[in-house]
């Protein structure tokens, strides 16, 4: 039986030389001014263009009306108002109810009252 792990080989395979560690560069200090992220990129902190004005959504009206299918809608508010409708007539009634809820919602009326004061 002959093979790479056989004790009796007809020829000797050459051995690979031992690996040597590559020389490491000496620690050097950086020359010149410190740079930002990349050249040409400003490093100054600019005002956030997406900063809000204190308003946030309180109520959502989600309407799904696929072509030639029955429309559906949901009306949700953070105060707990949660309604849904299926069909044209009920969807129109839900839209009216959602608009009326704007005036009676306790979350909206207290915020508007604070802003007016």
C-alpha cells in the first residue's frame, strides 16, 4: 500500500520551508493636520434638517380600495378610538366619523388648549 501517509514511500516529498514572520514597520507619528471623515467632507456639526416642530401623528385613517373589489378602511387613534369599515357606504361613514373624532379626541383638544394658552 502506497500513499501520502504510507510508512514506505518510494520517493521523499520535499518539505516546505518554515514560515517566517514578516518584519513590522516601526511606529511612526502622523504628519500634518488631523483629517475628518474624508477630504472634502465638513466636520462641523450642522443643524438637523429633519428636526420636528413638536407635532406628531395622533390618529390614522387607512383606506384600501383595490380596483373592482370591496374597499376597506380602519381609523385608529392613540386615545383608543379604533374603528373599521367594509363596503362603500360604511367607508364613507367611517371617514365622517374619523373627521368628527378630531374635534372630540382628548389628546388633540388638550394639546390645542395648551398651545392657545
